[in-house]
C-alpha cells in the first residue's frame, strides 16, 4: 500500500483511512456531509498527491499529444489547460486527463491514480516514432486541491500565492513565498527543442468539485508546508475522498471506472464536446466518429428516483416494463439537493430525458425518471 507525502498528517488528524488506487487515503476526517458543505459554502483542502504526472517535451511534443488525446491542443497558448480522454483504437477509454501547455514543446499531463501504470505503459508504446522526452514524474510531485467559494482569498492570504489573475482552466509556474519564480522539480536533460529538464511548481485554477478552486503541484516538502498553513489558519477544512466523490457526482463529473472505462467510450459518457473530430488523427478517432454518426448503443444518463432509497454502483436499471436495460455507475442521496439520484449506463433507447425507468435496490424495485446528469449547478469563476 502506497502512502502520499501527507499520510502522517492524515493519521495525526484521526482521519478514516482506506485503500484507494493502491494508496492508503483519507476518506473523511469528521463526516462526509460537513466536509461536503465546507467546500460548497467556504473552503476545503484535499490531498490529491496520489494523482499521476507525466511530462512530454521535445520537437514532436505537440504532435504526440495530438495523437494520444481526444481534445485539440494545436497552437494552444502557454498556460492553457485542456480536459479530454486517451482512447484505444476501438474507442474505449484508456483514461481521462488534464493536459497543461507549459510552453512550446512542453506539456504536463495529469492522469488518474488508479491508472498510472497502465497509462504509462500505453503512452510509452504510443511514443514510438516521435522525437520526444517522455517522463513519468508521479513519484516526484505532491499535490493539494483548495476548493470552494473562498478558495481564492485563502490561497492569496494564507499561502501568499498570487492567483487572482488565473482564469478557469489556466495554470502558471508557482513563485515561492520569497518571490523566487524558478521553483522547480529537477529532471533529466531534455532533448533538442524542449524547454528544459526542470518542471516548475504549478498552480492551476481547476478542480473536481463544481466550485471555484486551485490545484498546487510541488515537491512533497512544499506541499506539507502548504497543508500546515491552511489548517493552522482555520479557514480551510481538511476533506477526504468521500466528499470528493459526492461533490463531483452532484455536478455530473465522471469518475474513471464508473462513468468511463475500457468499455465506456467518451461518446457513451456524453463527453463528445471533448472529442475534436476535425483533428487530422488521434487514436480511436475512426471508432468514435462511427459512434457519433450512427449512435452509441449505450449512454450514461441521470436518474432521479421517486423515493428516498439510495441507488448504488452496480444496481440493475430496469425499463418501466421490468426488463433489464443497464446498471447504476454512481448513486447517492445528494447532500446539496436532498434527492435520491444516480448516473447509470443504459441502452440508448431509454436515454431520452423524461423516460420512466426503475432501479432494483436489493429485493425491491423503485420507479424513477431519466433526468440531466448535473444534479447541482456548477459555480466556477470563469
């Protein structure tokens, strides 16, 4: 079982720890509801050091990213961040990820913790024929996410970091409190055409909660300093993976392994806006284009139950007539809206909004209606 750089802090706080993606991670500190509401109304901090980081540098860096990534990073401005997927040739999802354009010929990729080994092997295989320096930096970085409507004030006033000028889905190298703008994690010498071997500490205006917020990537030592300052201030509540899941679910954000997988394509998941078919090529383009034009056989939908019963991952979804048509991918009684809802993968015939369905919960069947997947409005600062 791996441990993040903040593991000892979690234990000292009495966090409930549990295995996740090969790491011993905090699920909650007090309770999921309190931590969830802290992020919705004020500010919370998450340890996300288990996430993976990969750097792509060199003459063919942009061409390589275009090849493996469904979104379009061609001629992207420095500091821009893109969300998208890496796919297999059949359109199935390798992973969903963030791609940071740090500079010309210099990209920073953030991948899911559970997929680091699989993604890295696939990326290396895809790198054949490209003049790039590809490095897995996952063990070098710590990462925290500061999320909530007060996140900007807290990051500026408690951590002393300038972040007001960052717009949504942009990033910048992080200056130290002493004003040093060259705070970097050192790496190998980069090939000709790359910016350099060192990767800067990074701050980005991103998150996985539906609220305004920031993610900080730096050395484990610096991340520990930031964590201590945030908690000592009393203005930022430590939050575990429990509320991270309830927060992302309420605003319809997918989780790999639930709403995306090798068997669930971006088109099935309703993420076609992040698949740019006007690009020359990318892995899986032909299969995904066929799904888009002919229609996918299954779709991820939202379902609201007419009862207080809670649908859970794997529960069977039935038609109004009682025929099995799919299964729940994520389900909760939502904290922010007080409804029993779920996302589910169902036969496309039943994906239309307003369709009446049922969910089998243990030995009972509960009626529900297909609704939009977003159960709570996002509050990003655009």
